[in-house]
C-alpha cells in the first residue's frame, strides 16, 4: 500500500488530462481582458513593498544601495516573467506553478510547491493587512487631532532580531487589519467581474500618485544623500555593505511578489494564450521602472536613517515644500495600493487551493464553485477568516521576509520546469516561447533567484523552515488533505485522472 502511494506521488499529470479538464465546464466565467489581467498583475504588487518596506530596508540594511536591491529584484522578476509566460500560455490553469509542477515534475513536488505558494499568499495577505492598518491610522492622524491608539493598530507580539525570540508588545489587537481582510473576503465572494473593476480603478489611482511623487519631488533631491552609496559594514552581516544590500534585496523582493497572480486567474481570461504573456511581462517591466524611480527619489530627499517608519514616502516628502497635501495624497495612494494587493493575493490563494482540491490534495470544499457567483466561495470564506485572525496579531517585518523566500522558491521551480518541459513535451505548441533556446534564460533566472537568499537573516530562515516543517507534518498526518493508498486512487478516478502505473502511457517524473 505504501509503495503504491509513494509511486503515485511521483507520477506526473498527463498534458492530455489537463487539457481535457480545462475544456470541461468548471464553473468559472471567462470575463477578463488583457488590460484587466495587467491590472491584476500590477494590483498584486504595488503595495507594502514600496510604500513601507523600501524605507525600512534602506534604514536597517543597505542605506542608499537599496536602489540596487530593487534593481536586482526587478531583473529577477523580469526573467521569471518570461518563464511564467511560456508555461501560462501552454497550461492556462488556475493552479499556476502548482499545476506546472504537477505536469513536469510529479505530484509530490507539486504538493510541496502548492503549499509553498499557499503559505506565500497567506503571509502576503497578513503583511498587507497590517500595513493597510498602519496607513489608515496615519491618515487619520494627519487629517485630525485624534491620535489612533496603538492598542488597536499594533500587533500584540513582535520579533527581537538581537535576541532572536518573540516578545509581547502589550498591545491588544490590530483591528483595522481584521476589518479590511473581512471586507475583501466579501468582495471576492461577490464575483470576479466586480473584483476586477474595483482593482482596475484602484490600480490607476495608485500609479498616478506614485508618478506624482517622482516628478514633483525629483527636483528637491540632495545628491549628498547618496553618499556613501554602500555605507561601511558595522560587523553584522545584514547591516550595510554589499551583504546589507543583499539582505535588503531579500526584504524588498516582497514588493514584486504578486506579479505572477495573473497566471492564477488563467481559467477566467479571454484568449489566455495572448493575454497572459502580455500581462505577465508587461507588469514586470512597469514595476521595475516604477520602483527604481520611486526609490531613487526617496533616498535622495532625506538621509536613509530617517526612513525606518511605517510611511517612508511621507517622511521623505517633509524635505520638500509640498508638506501636508502631498503627504495626504501619498497615504491615499498607499491605502489604495495595499487594498488592491490584498484583493489580488487572496484571489490567487483561493485559485491555487481550487486546483489542489480538484486533484484530491485538499478537501473538495476548496473546489466548490458558487452556481451564481462563479467563485470558490467556501474557500474564500475559510481563507479570509484565517487571514483576518492572524493579521491581527502578526508584525509586518516578519511576514514580508518570509513571503519573499516563498516566492523565490516558486520562481526557481518555474525556471526548472521550463527546461524540463522543453525536453519532455518539446512537440507541444507554445503560444509564447522563452527566447534564446531551452537553457540560457531559465538558467540565468534560476541563478539570480538564489542571489537574494544569501541575504536571509538567521531569524527569518529559522521561522520559514519551522513554518514549513510544522505545516508539512500536520498535513502529512491528515488523511483528508494528503490521501493515502486506495483513497488516492479513488479521488483521481473521480476527477477523471486515470493514472495506470503499469500502462505505457504513464508519465513518471525524471
């Protein structure tokens, strides 16, 4: 029984089976155009990474060289967008990297990467909800004499990087973070069309606001703030110098996490073979240019040590004569930006769990589609409530770095899968193809993804591995989530996926 079980875990999902499943009526509605898909890619990224973590990374880790950190992270994402585009156009499935792994590398690795992506999006939602809460509190403080008490906007626990342990802050709970998570949960249940409209409007608003910051403030840049570009290392790996720049790269990489969300709504897109590459690569290029521009101006306005705040862009504006009005506009942009990222990340989370549930690796409740709304409403409800609770008690810096690591692992898998699929499914039609052959771009992308991992702090690595091991252990022991033996066979038969281990047509992972 165990031998059959583990052999099944190594069996790849046939492409024919995947195409049959995609051709069947699955409950989703294909309503999204390429520009709505591009807005999802941008909406899923422009948030806490640029509005919050950019300044914190400069102050804590890298100094002015945080600009290079954003540039490196952007190049990594640009290479990854090419691989995502090829696979997404070939396999327009809601499972995204989970489905790609299932087809190319086998079910066991697909189960791992599915949970990696799931945890990535969970951490992302919680990070963004905490940041949203901080910006709402700051916005209220700017407009009135009323100071929002820390008791309802600060997490009750935090991480001490010096002693490497958690401590109690004495605060109650982050109430606004809980409120925004619940509100977006309701929006996602209502429908994808309504969600796409709200997202598109907010994306346009936040991009315009960031462009206002760049062009209005660039003439007040003080070049002295760029020197020294690499402040001397103070003896700590993550504090300044080149190693501090790498640590900042790991931290600010979170600003790009979410561009791949476009692939998770592939089953709800018109002409995905055309729209997916446009949206994926387009969002990566726009993000790279926008982030480097914003970060360059921000660092030039004030010394980097002043940017360790919840709103570094508003802090930088104090060096300009624009004062209050531009600070208000920037906080509105941050609130709009964080809102769209929470929307997109929760949307992606539920679609990946939908694909895993369809394959029998999660309970069927996560694949249940509402007949009128055409959304996986029970999955959205469960995930929304979970994120609401934990966003009320978790600090933003812990969650941001952990989500960056999870994203890098997913992108590494995507590059590997492109190479594998070129050899195992070389005759498959590819509406978009990564240029310069089978190896060059994916290999460079793979190596670039490893670079930010050099900057992982000890505490972050410990928390990430602990989370993975605890999650893996709990899931492995749950029969409902990771079925064994005959249960695997039964669920695959019910899904129309016949995996005959003795058949010549069986595709086994290399």
